[in-house]
C-alpha cells in the first residue's frame, strides 16, 4: 500500500479505515452503486469481517472493521467494488465519470484504463474503548456535519440506526 504513517498494526484488531473515490468524484449518489459496496461488505462479513460501524457518503466511506487479515480484505473490497462500479458506469454510459477516472488515474497504473479508488485507506488502530466510541461517533456524525440530515439515524447508508436499536442495512457487531 505504499509508504505511509498509516499502517495496519494487526489485522485481528479493529481499525478505522477510509476509502475515498479517486479525486473525490461523487459516485455513490444512486442506490445501485451503494448496493455494490453493501453487497461486497456482506460477502466479506460471511468470510469473517466484523463491521463495527460504517457510513457511505457520495465519494467516500468510513468504517471500523476487523478480520483475520484486514489488509487483504480491504484490498479485496476495493478491487471488487472498483470493477463492479466501473462496469455499471460503462453499462449506464456515464462517459463524463469514466473520462474522469481515466484522466486522474496514477501514471504507474498503466495496465488498466481507469482507477476508481485513491490508493491506501489510512488505517488507524483502535487502541481503547474511548477511541472506539470517538470513531463511531465521528462516522455517524459525518452526514449531519455535511448538512445532509438532522440526526445520524436518518442517514440510510450508516450504522447509526443499529446503535439506536433499529434495523440497518448491514449486520453490525456492537460489542468489542
């Protein structure tokens, strides 16, 4: 994942991660693209990924997650979702978006026509209960701070509902 101060400390421990669409291009504005992310997370959950918290916004997502090999699982998530989202955009004829993904891709990614995700995911190891609560609060407040909703549980693509005792879109692990 390149040189960075952000590294997975231990894949078995919960980490706060952020996945950002290349050049902050707003792709997750329609249910079809968000469903690709949710389906991929559900698949990875069936293979052992624990999701403690998440939020999906128009051009990035934040999660607190852990698994037996978190680095591998995040790479699988990004690879699968990039391929599926780009295929959907091609199917829909979204030329303007595809042109942006071609234009902004890193020069060293010469084996492909497009780059969907920014490199890396800035993993931060959750070192305490206090830090876990702070990251979950940050995740849930993201759509509120952006002015999209008044209350965190009103944002459909978030685990805030789960923490309010309501059904969400993913199975959330609330005990850490």
